[in-house]
């Protein structure tokens, strides 16, 4: 690691350099972000997983810059142009834009107009013009008429091409134009005239312009999507004459005849070379900024969705509702195993209400069903109404569950491996039932992009998106922890330190040897080395273990410490966990050491208080307004219960029990100014909304949370 990296990252993130040094050392030693944030708080100063991820990203970026520097230095050195001053400048720069500007004049390039002019021997003429001394440029140019240079005009034209390139590659000139783009640039969007009808969904951007620095990420991504689909033309530009005036102020020294040629070259260099280059740069940087914001929003939504309240290990009847093809019904045991499946037809066209009712009540009785999960897609409200009006031999809770991604899962390789003998409809119903029991365990099987909580997720940098979403899933899985004897491979993959091969090895070991009886037994799993065990053990739970700490987030490396606490109090570890009064007698300062500080001791005490607790909230039953089933039932001013299904920078989408989700615009979230919707709402939050307007043609519903 370069010694300057911690200082650079410290300045950018406002975190102490020694915290950063220790964090990078842990990462380079193979530690994962969840492990570092949970079990190495003393080393990092209790940085959380978001801060650690930020440090890792900054560190990776600096490593990229360092690698790029080496390429630049070696290329310039090969040209014999690497002076000590230039070398020092490159080595001291850690800004990629600045580095590329320094490198630009030395960069190998294609055969430009300026290069052709140099080949004709016109560079001395260009240098004479740039000095702008008195004299006749035409007369001076006549000395260069030879070979391919036909006349003085041709010579001057070639010389101006060279000057235009000099100006476009001049670092000060580039920074001048950059500054004007930063402060003054306007992003404009225009519809392609021949595609007005096809581009209807982009009509908000047919004639749109606004300052680039004010353009929100969702508007920028919408315009760029329209551009990519060939419906819009998007440009970014400040006032051209303002830029040219500033450049002329830099390069025009007097009113000589030569200065007039330099002025022409400035204008040409700006329009033909410099402006397109800086516009491309700002198009990329503004897109990257919009991507980062969209990815942040998506990751936060995904986190809330993954950590949605679970019903827990209950026997569930899952229903994938439908009209013509019927409702697919599955019965699952408390572990989510499929016990039975069939199809009922309570809705038109068959409308076998009595037969369907008999089947459902019979299944509830036979399979000892405790809860019913209904998908929220087509025929959801009708199915919910049918199910809630039946009489059962016990209390049965009914939940409407998001179907987003269920169809993707049901057609996936994962689903085919789980249920090779069943079709996609049965698999979809199983996914709906399991989502109620444990959203996290089921959603990890689905590509996060298909879960339906993103903002332009298909338009952002896909590599960056995947990295962020994978990190979010990993953080969520490890924050909850998993039962190693029941977890699927898809859940185990995300456990700190495991990955696909070790996850599969754990499954194979479980099949051959039965359930794990202790965390130590993990070391018998093929390829489970000490490092992988260190990273994973604290996040794996074994409920049936004789050692109660195996079902907690206390890491095995601290078992001896807990045993000492129990010994000092004259009790067993089990008694220490069971008796709160005993724990109150502990003096934590007595257990401080070089390796164990107060953050770890407090974490241990908190875990002993509720070992193996699930950090997720308790699930609540929710009911939509019975009078609203389609968009036609909506009237302005209605107050309706709803569930937040997606959050974006411009507001949140709410399921109010119809096919179309309504939008609460950011301006309608509260009776005050709101800059970030997540201040007010969260995914799956149950809220009351007012219907503001209904556009039946465009299937849009505007809602408000004000004055409710």
C-alpha cells in the first residue's frame, strides 16, 4: 500500500488516517466488510459497513490511478520527453482528470489535421503566428510553399490546425472551459422529429432544458435512456461565445494580423476539439453521478426489502392468483418444503366458488395451515376477498405478498434444480409462500435487479450496480445471521468468507453427516481453512448446539472471554445468558485487553442479553380498502391505506390495492420541504394516502401524504 493513500482517503471521507490504514490492512489480509464492521471495531474505530465500503472503493480507485500513472510515465519516457519536472508533477497528482490533461500532448493518437500539417513542415509557421509579432502572415507563409503545400492560404490553414490542437490540449484552456461547463452548462433534450409518436413516453423531454448542476439523477437517466433508444437528442453546453471570449483572453495578445489567425484557431479549436471533448467528459461525469445516486437509492430500497419482517417458521398456504388459468395453491411446512399443490378456479370465467372454498378449507385443516400468502399480481384483490370470507377451523392470518421477481425465480436454474418435476406456476406459488416466511432467504435467489425496487437500474453502470447490490445482500444476510442446518446454498453464498464452493461443501457435508452440532465442526468441511472459519463462524447459528454461544453472534475467538466472565461470577455460560441480574454484576473494565476493547465487550453483553435474536421487526397484517379494486373505483379526495413498494429520488410508489401503483411526489410527502424521501418513508411501510388525481388514459395515480 502506498503510504500516502490513508492521508488522501482521510481527507476525502473525513475519517482518521490510522483507522483507514488498519481497515485497508484488514481488507488486504482477506477480511470481509461484514466481519471487519462486526468483529474488528477496536482496529477501525467502530467504522460501519458503509464507511468500510467507501474506504475500499476509494482505495481501489487510488490503486487504479497509480497503475495509470505508470503507463503514462513509461509512454512519455519512451518518447524521450520525460523531464524531472514533468515526472514530479505526474507522481504528485492523484486526480485522474488532471493526469489525463498532463498526458494529452504526449498521448499516441490517430492522424489528425494538425499531425498532417506538421508532416508538411508547418509547425514553425504555427509558432510564429502564436507569438503574434507584427508582420505579414501571408508573406511569412510563402516560405512554406513546397510539396503538398500549394499556396500561402494552404500553409496558414495548416498552421491554424496546429494552433487549434495546441489550444485544445492546453491544460489551462481545458480548465477554463471545464469551469464554465461546471457553472454555466445547460443540458438540453429534443425529440427526434421523425419519432414523435413512438417517443410518447418521453414527451416531458421533447423540449427540455435546465442547468446541468440542477438536473436530478432520475431526469438525467430518463433523457439518456430516451437518447439510447433513438427518440431524443441530448446535449450539454454552456454559452459558446462566453467560452470563446475567455479563451481569446488567454491566447490573444494584441491586434496584429497574426492575432487574427490565432483568433480563428481559438474558435475552431473550441468548437471542433475542445468543446466536444469537455462535453463528453461532463456527459460521462454527470451520468456517473446520476448512476451513483440511482444505485444508492436502489441499494437502500433493497436493504429495506431484504430486511422486511418475516413471519417465521409457520405452515403456510401460498397462492399465485389468476383468472382464466386459475389460482395455483401450494402447502408448505414450517421449513418451506412443498407438501402439496393444486389449482382452484374461484373467479371468472369458471367461477367455481363453492368447489374452491371446499378445497381451501380442507387444505387448511389437513396441512395445519397457520397463514395464507397471496401474490399481489393479477386477481390479487379478488382472491384476497375470496380467502378472507371463508370460515376455517382455526385462526388463519392472511397476507398479500409482493410478486416482484417471483416469475424470474420460477423460470430460473435455481428453481428448476429445486423443483425439477413442477412447472413455473407451482414454483412461483412456492416463492410467494416462502417470501412470507422469510423474505431474505427467498429473495437472495433472485437477481436483485428483478425485485422491482430500483430507479432506472437497467440504465446505470451494470458492474457498479452489481457490486453495490451484492454488497447490500451480503451485509443484510450477515446482519441477520443464518441457521447453518437449514440455510440454502443461495443464502450461505453471501455469508462472510464462504462463497459458492464452500457453501456447496457445507450443503454436501450436511447431507452426508446430518446436522452440525457445533461451530467447531465446520472445520471438518472440505476446504474450510482457518481464515474462512474466522470470517464465517460468527454469522452462522446452530440452535441445537450444546454451547449456547453457537446460537449467538459472539465469535468463537471470544468464547474463552465469556467463559471467564461466567467463571468470575461462579456460574455457567448458560446461567449467565439466562440471568440478567448476573450480567449486571459484570464490570466490563476488568476484561479490557490490547485486543478487546469496550466496543467488543458491549457487543458481547448485548448478544448475551438476546442470543441469536433476529434484528428484523415483527410482521403486521394489512388490509386494503374493500371498495377499491381497480383504477375506475378511485375518486379524487379519497383517503386510502397503502403500502410503500418503491422509493425514488422524486417520491415513492404506493400499492393501494389496484394494479397500478400510485405516486406520492416528493413535494407531497410532508407539510415541509423534503430533500430525501427516505427521511419520511421506507419500503413495506403501511401509510394512509389521499388521491390527488387519476389519469386513466396513462394509468397514473397521483397521491399525497399531506394533511392526513
